[in-house]
C-alpha cells in the first residue's frame, strides 16, 4: 500500500514554483505497477497538468560588465570638437579637461584640431609630477584627499610607502583649482595707450575724455537670443550667441570705441565699447568691424558683422560684459 496526500493546488504554473496549498486530504491507494502520477490520476486524487513547455532562446552575445577606466589616455582633437563634447564623451567635467592640459590655458577657445589632450579617467585634476611635489602638498593645493590620491589604482602607489615619480602623470580624484585665465585688460577711456604692446592692430590710442555715455540698460547685441557655443561659466566668462555669417552686431548700449580690429588674443576681429559708467562690452570673432577708435556709437548701432575669426569653430558672437574689472554673467543684464 502507498499512502498519498490529496493536494489541491492554486496556480500550478511552471513560472511560479511557490505553490499554495488550499487543502490536504489523507488517502490510501493500492500500489500497482503504474507510475505514481498515473495512480494518482486514476484515483481522482491528482489531476495531471501539462505544464507549459519552456523554450530556451540562445543569445550569442555575452554581456560583461565594463570596468571603470583607471588610466590616463591621450585624445586627439578633431575638427568640430568642443570642450563640453569631449568631457561628455568621457564622463568628466569640462573643468577637468582644462585642468589636465596646460596648452589650453584654461580657455576653451584655444581648443584646435590636431591637439593631443590628456583625458583623466575621473573628474579631478591631472598633475605632471615635479621633483619637489609631495602627496600632502598636492592634496592641499587641489583641495583633495590624500587617501583618494594614494588609493587610486591608476597612480600605482604603495599605500604604506607612496613615492612620487618625477615626470609621471598623477590623478587627483575630486581635485580642483582656481582658473588662471587671461582676460582682456580693462581699457580706460581717458588713458593714453591703455593696452600693452602686442594687443593687436585693433588697439586704440585712448585719451577719449568725452563721448557717448550709456544708460546702464542693455539690449541684445544680435538678433538671435540663444547660444551656439559656450555658455557663461567659471571657465568661459561670456556667452556665444548664435549668429549666421555676416549678421549685424549691435551696440548693447551707447559708448565710445576703445578697440576696433584684429586682436592677437584669439578673439579675431573685435570691438570693445566703454560706456562711461563703469561698464564695457566686448564683441568678438567678427567678420568685419564697422566703427573706428574713439567714435561715439549709440545703442542699437551696428558695430560689425558676425564671423568666425580668431579661435573659433563656426560663426557666432562671443559677447562679454565688464563692470569695473569684473566680468558678470550677461544673462543677468540682457532683457
């Protein structure tokens, strides 16, 4: 004799192995040569259920989790690349790209095709080790953590005795530093020869005591009011306004021309206006300039035409504002 228990099942599904029992009955069934399922079926104790047939689908591709990059790599800049695009490609901040490549001088406009850039595996600072560098000193200089530097696998440092190798490239994870940016010197209206030698043939002689004075309320210097390039940021103290080649560029406020022509600073053809009230505005990468040094221009006058001269990858207007030596965000002052 074989003793079975009657099992009434809910949801006998191949995909749900955790069956729920709603009743349990004791029943004695004579043993025979039949299989247990057949005996159970004949007795009414058990109803044979054909479970859904599972088919295995073959996937020839094996997914292997990617290991985060630990090494510094070299990237060759291509035509059309931007600082933001390169940083997004490698999952780091634009600042990290600038901080790791002194050739850019913290200026995204100095990016050019053919340059070879060091790309950090993580947001932070890249440092070519000098003979007098110490880990503690670098951590303090870059506002970083000593342990983060020592423990970064790509630095290959012995935790118990970390030794820096002169000339090697060190990753400082999470590090940061202040930007060392070159800026257009403030051009004093009444001062004679206000700019240093080498500013470019567009530099004006100065000594303009009179002339138009601005209202302090600015208008947009171009017809478009959206960007085609870099926005205002810690490393780009202006906005790149979308402008087709040859589009008119307008004086944002009334003032006197303090620079008109070619700039040797990477700005191409450039115009600078002094508004006589602490404000100056800068218009660069022009295809031509339509004003002369010392000339009074009035809000809305055309000062030049849009272009792509100097360190530029396409037609746009690079527009900066200067107030008593600081460079505020134009978005805060344009209507």
